[in-house]
């Protein structure tokens, strides 16, 4: 439960230096921890195995044909869209569907409209699995008893993700996401080229972006970055944000090309709640938890994560940078106030706020998870993969690969958890890779004020 944070000017780098290590599983003894972590590692192992199969067996041949000019851009995009529809349930089934993760949305009609047109989603960055939630929403064909269009979901994400094994490679080669290096002087042409490619192919896509750009943890650089963003808020005449960082706005100018045919620009506020507590609470709260793949898996132990998706149509009719900055800063001020309201509601069940809380919660509609469909996709994937291994006479190698992959997944995550004091798995292996990277080179963060002035 989040306690009152220090005021912006009172934040000190030393505030979090003595924070205890985050447990692998909250409120669990040794046996429960072992059971949940074994389930999580096994789930991630099969996630990697299936994605690896889809990438190298079903994806690489198409990539070669496309590179040789045998498969046109349009047909390649159509094929990869079908392949993504086939792979998505495998990626999301265990952490979301089987682990009891529940999604809620305040505006189902706007979500449906966004799936039918080229839309742009601008979301707060309170977790490491925002992308997974977006994939689930894009893949669904039934929303509150309504038959809807299944759409392709693309992401604007940090460049390092494309180098992460399996999921990162898949998102680079098959999904053709936009990978940015945080400098829009370099990223602008890349973004425009990517969007133009999809428009020419006729493929409708929901493009998802977190304008904050980064997720902050509790290191010295993270706290410095929070302070700098709050200073920028004050310089721009806004009350310092407590729940979000400041958005990058010049990149949105490039991204507006995504909706030039009339699709909606949607402001998304994601609130992650578990056991009656807001996880993405105040940035400076030592009780803040950053949801990742492993946290979602912990739902199998009885405390699933509930994700509340608040959508609001955003009117961005200008490409003028100063005006765009004001639009996004005002929107983030609204997001910050909304998360503050969530925090207040989650602090207790006081009689004075019960009516207000009930009214607030009533706007959200539960999105049903199709467990049968998820199980069917898992079964079909297993049949295809094991049948291919049997036909090629390499069943022994497949079984050996599963064992090696399980040990690698478990070792990499555990090593990263020891080095980082927390799990930070947005995609498999990220906790370990980033732990090693931080230890050897240090994660360099550009000064927020300099970035804002150069946006």
C-alpha cells in the first residue's frame, strides 16, 4: 500500500539506497515460492520455445522469399499478420489467461473503433508488460458479447528490445515494430518510414507508444530522472507529476501520420491493481511495484493482477511543436490526477469514499478471457511443433532443447534478480541481460531537461 511520498523538492537520492530486495514472490513461504517460480520458469520456457519455432520455421522462410523479391511487401505483411495472430495466444496465455489476470475497460466502443482503423495509443508507462495487455486487446474477436475485428498491434519501443532472444527477434523481424534510440533527430525518419510501409500494404494497425520512454526503478539515476522531470513540470507551469514522468512530444509529431486516414488518437491510462493495492503508485513510494511477466505469473498463487484500461479520445489537430507539447503535458497532468484518484481509492474502504469509489469503478467493464481458445492454441502449437520434430527425426534434440532452455531461463532470471534486487522482465531474459549490462557499463540516462529542450 502506498504511503504519502515526500514532496518533489524533498526527494533525495539516498531515499531508496537502503530499500530491501524485492522478494521473488510476495507473501510466500519457501515451498510456495518454489512452486510459483517453477511454474513461471516453465511457462516462459515454452513461450520461448514456441516463439522460436514460429520465428525460425514459419517466419524465416518468408523473410528469405521477401528479401529475394519473390514475396511482395504487401503479401509479406499479410503473411506476417496471420503469423502474429497464430503466435499471440501462446505469448499471452500463461501470464494473462491461465494466471487469472483480469482486464477492464471504460470505453469498449472506442476500443472497438481503434481496432477497426489505423489508431495511435499514447499510454502511461507504469509497467513492463503494457505491450502484452495491448496484444491481448488487439487479438480478441469477442468484446463484451460483441464480434469485433482482430487487429495487428505494433509498438514504439527502446532499441535494446530488438536484441533480446526470441521475443525481441520476433518483434523485429516479424512484427516490424519501431525501435528508437531516444533521439528523435535520428528516430523521426525511421518512424515515418515504418508507418508509410504499413499504409501502403493496406494493413490496419493499432500503434502503441509510451511517451515517457522509460520505466524508472529505484537506482540513483532513476531518482535523478524523476527530479529532473518534476523540475521540467514546474518550468512549464504544471504541478510536478507524482505518478508519471514527463512525455516526449516531438516524436508524436512523426507518429500522427499513423492516423491521417481518420483513425483515433487515444490517451490510455493503465492502473495495475493487486490484492486491493495500486501497484503503479507514486514514483517515489518504496511500495511501488513495476509489473512484469513474472509478477503476472504469480496470479496462479491466488493474487492475480487486475488491469484497468481507461481510454479517452485525444484531439491532436496540430503539428506545431509548442502546441503539441501543451496538449501532451495537459493530458499527462490528467493521467497523473487519475492515478492519484486510484491511489486514494485503494488506500482503504473508508465510509466517506465508498460511494465515490463505487461510482468510479462502475465505469469499467470486465473483458472476458477465453480460456478454451487459449488452451486450443497451446494444444495446436504443441501438435505442430512435436509433429515437425518427429518428421525430421529430431525429437530427442527437441526434448534436450526444452531442458537447456528451462535451465537458461531460470538461471538468467535468478542472476538478474540477484544483481538488480528485482525482476524486470518485459521480455524473456531481460532481467539477466540488463543486470549484466548495468554492472559492466552502467545505464546512461540523458538529462531530462536537456532532452526536453531538444525535443
